[in-house]
C-alpha cells in the first residue's frame, strides 16, 4: 500500500525517491595543465549544492574548504581515476553517506538467509 503525501492545496501525490548528487569541497586545489580545470586536492568532503556545509556538518567558510560544483563525489574516489589524482583523504563521515564507491557499484555484502 502506497501512502500519499498531502500538499498545501489539498492535492495528493506519491512520494518520489530521489538519489542525491553530491559535489566536492576540498581543503586544497590544483589546476590541470592540459585543460586548465580547477580540481580538488588534500582532504575531500561531499557537499550538496545550495548548502553552506558539507554532508558531515563542517562549515565551508570556517573550515576554509574550496567548492568544486563541477566535480562529482564519484570522481574523487581513488579507484575512479578522474579528479582523484591529488586527493589524499576522503572524509570517512561523508563517504559513509555519499558512498565510498561509484553509484553503479553493488553493495559489499548481501544477506543470503534472512531471518523470518
């Protein structure tokens, strides 16, 4: 049974599952020589655009983190290559929310015999 969500006008609609796309905020930056793009360096944090803090709760301005709205979280994961060349560390709290691996990766484990 699906529950409906009420709106201010009395209309009802079904809730929609939206996967969030996280951008990157990092402690440093570097410029790629080939295409001149700004890329993250140092410690990387997941960040939702439009918010003034990272997913783990750090304030962007007080922590002096640079925003990289053109770089997605999946691009700074070391196994992905991409923009992860100079990223030294992923924030473990941000990685637990945004995912340590790419969006298309399967879960690490699967329950084969669930309890009744």
